[in-house]
C-alpha cells in the first residue's frame, strides 16, 4: 500500500510553508507541493510591511528561510504541479486497489505521480491576471505593481497609471491618493464597470478616467513610459495592474469546493465546503498580504492538528 501522509499542503508560499511548519512541529508527516512558477513573493524585491523587518526584506529571502525552517521539522517539499485531487470515498473499489489507497481520504495527482493523505490544505495563492501589455511582468518591482497596500509608498508624488476598468481599479486609485495626487485610471479599451458611488469619489478626488489601449510599457531600468496602440506615448513613473486576479484553483473547483468572488470559501477554521480540505492564503480572498496568509496557514494547521490528534492544540516543543 502507498504511504498515506498525515497532511499534504499544496503551495509553498507564506500560507503553505507556515501551515507545514506547524504540522511538522506537531509531529504530523507533512508533504508540500510547489510548482515551477512558485510563490508570488518571488516577484517582490522589497517588502516594507512585514513584521520585525525594520530595514525591509525581500520575497525570495522570506521563502528561502521559510522552506529552511519547515524542513528542519521534517516537512518534505516537492516541486511538482498538482493537476487534480480525488476524493477516495468516490473511487471504485478497483481504482482504490489499483492505487493502493487503503484508508486514505484523498489522492493528490501531480504531473509525475500520485500521493495519499487524510488532510489537504490548499494554499495555491492567486495568479496575477495579465492586462495584455508587452513587458508588464518584466517591470514588476521596477515601476509596475499589482497592489497599492504593498507598494503604494514607493510611488510618493510619482505620476501613476492604473490599468483596469472595474471597482478594483477605482479602489486602488483612491488608496494611492495617500501617496500621490498624480493618479489616472486607464480602462485600456474596455468600457468602465466602476460603480456610480466610486465614480463620484474619483471625480471629487480629481482622478482622470481615460480609455486608451496600451501596447507596451518601456524604460531603461525602470518604467518610463507607456506606448499606446495608436502610436502615441505618455511618460509615467508607475503602472498598476488592477485587472483582477486569475484563479489558480481549477483543480479545487473540480473537487466541488464552494467559491465566492473567485476565492475558495472557508469557515472560521479555514475549512472548505469539503470535509478534510482546508484552504489558506491569497486563495481564500483579500487582503492578499503576507501577514494574513501566514495567519491563515496557522489557523488551518491548528485545526488539522486538533482533528488528527483530538483535543485542543498545545505546543509542547521547546525549540
Ligand atoms: C509584486 C507583488 C508585490 C507584493 N508586495 C507585498 C508586500 O509588500 N507585502 C505583503 O504583505 N504582500 C505583498 N504581496 C502579496 C504576497 O505576495 C501574497 O499575499 C502572498 O505571497 C500570498 O501567499 P500564499 O501562500 O497565499 O500564495 P503564494 O505566495 O503565491 O504561493 C502559492 C504557492 O502555490 C504553489 N502552487 C500554485 N499552484 C500550484 C499547483 N497546481 N501545484 C503545486 N503548487 C502550486 C506555488 O508554486 C507557490 O508555492 C505582493 C505581491 C506581488 C505580486
């Protein structure tokens, strides 16, 4: 019979690695998957709002240390993309026998192999949705940003264009006004979907709403201008992608997990709508921040530990 892990965590960002650390420290055998694209934090060269880092820190550094820490307690991290998760109770007896399922609750199917577990934590983050602009991802951290709460302070008094046609673009623009008054929204060829109340606020704050299709963003090292489809260009110092986030949870949907607003729905313990499956981090919705993802990971892991062991969570380890 194949090995059954106490817990499998899909995702090795702040949510998944934190959950794995709690699980392993509590003595649960824990397997973590990450894919080749990796955590959104890999794209973050400077973080100013993470706890106890007065000089700032970087995303790659946090991930390296996070992996090191959880491995110390026995977590195994595997680079394989999860393509499907199957509920073993819905499998035929022949299928169960074929895969050596035994009493396992879930089978996680990756591009290379199959793994069994009784508890599954989904922490796959959210992919940034492309606005279809040439070089948009090349300049992330170099003038292109995706989150005002994260990067707004880097754009103090700078001229910034927010690309997006919906309420996300409007609320990002209003938040950015705390750092610069030189803000415009470009709906990039789409008709605006911004609700009336937000539109009024934008007007009152003097945020221009334009509609010019952007072809590319360019600059030497940092963003310097946007080039439009009509051949004209405009000098800017920052560009925010506010087109919304794309879901990375197609396989989760296939398990019948309930979604709300493009996020997985969870209760106060981080449990999804399917027993034995938890979710944590950006995948369960805003605020999409490291601190909140870490907290989600803690919450889900403690609930898993309590369910596996029974009783309330107590941390007995001294290291
Ligand atoms: C440019 C930028 C700047 C940011 N700046 C800040 C900031 O200053 N402060 C802040 O608090 N937050 C910031 N954030 C947000 C922060 O990165 C996220 O909130 C955080 O990374 C979410 O953690 P997570 O664990 O939920 O997901 P992620 O960190 O995105 O990790 C997701 C994990 O899931 C894995 N994965 C996904 N799909 C699969 C699959 N099918 N199979 C296997 N593995 C899979 C990935 O490999 C990855 O390991 C920023 C984000 C961006 C993009």
